[in-house]
């Protein structure tokens, strides 16, 4: 059977992920993985703008069925204000190969 799973990835300022993940769960996400990273764009932004961009980031990864991902993404965007410049980014990828996800018998 073909996979019909999407991967949502959001990169936000440190300290904002828990609230965004809570909204994603309320919208139908079964769970999420959050890990920490550091952005490299801060020095480039400082050259052109007089704003501070936090280098410490939280990266949120959510795997979900295709029919749920738009609703989950919309909840994440709204809660994290991700439609505003400088608040983070979010994108979706189609999952082509998946092992170890056991919540569905047909995967």
C-alpha cells in the first residue's frame, strides 16, 4: 500500500514550540518531536536590518496522514503567528519511505 503520510517541519524561536505543538495536537496531530538548533541567518540579517533575530531555535517535526496535515499546519501557523515575518518557518514534505511507525497496520 502506498504511503499517504506528510511531514510538517516548523522552525521557531526557542521557548515557543510547546504552545505550537499543543495547538497541533488539538487539531489532530498524534504527537511531535522537538529538538534544538541554532540558526545561521542572524549575522546576515544584522547586516541589513536593525532587528535582533534569536539564533537558538526549536525544530518541530510532526508526521501525520495527508488528510489531517492542512488542519494541523493551519493551527500551528495561527498559534505561532508563522504568517508574520521573523516568527519562524513551516513547511511540509511528502514522506516516501517510512519504517518504525506502528500506529497504523497498513504502513
